[in-house]
C-alpha cells in the first residue's frame, strides 16, 4: 500500500489557530523531554547495575588472587632459597610480581579508556528529537 504525502504548501491542520499550534508544539515538546528523561534514567540505571556486577566480580577475583599471590609467593621464595640466599629469592619473586603488576596496569588503563558512562542511545535520540523539533517549527 502506498502512502501519499500531504502537500507541503498546505497546512496539516488548517482549522487550528497559531496559538493552538504553538500549544500543541509545547505539549509535544514537553512529552518528548519527559520521554527522553525516562530513557536516560533507564539507560543509566542499566549501566550502573552492570557496573555494580562488574565491580563485585572484580572484587571477588581480586581477593582470591591476593590470597593465592601471598601463598604462592612464599612457596616460590622458599623454593628458590634452596638455590640462592633467602633474601635474593624473595627479591626475585617480588620483581616478577612487579613486572606482572605493570603489565596488568597497562591493560587496565587501556580498558578504562574504552569505558563510557555516557548514555549513547539517549544522546542519539535527543539529536533526532532536535531535528524533529526544528522541522516542526519551520
């Protein structure tokens, strides 16, 4: 079924006064702002929940990794102390973990640069709504 576009040279609602048209525009704009606000709230709420779950998972993993790191560090250092003096063995283990920490920091920093809390869908929708409003006014 084909849709016939109205004649752009004729008003869509010829019986309405200018005041009524501006009233309609004001009402539609208010509804649009309200809808965009709800969309932004919903999107931010979803992102916040995802961030909470992510933080919980990282927190649990960090605690378990810390405990494993402590125990394995002592085991590795004491094992190395059979070959080199005890102080040197602990220094070697410490340097290995410092190198690992540096690599993990660099990876984390890269991921942090990609993370965004800006509600992208809302921003895009607001841009579309501004274009719609500009078309409605002109």
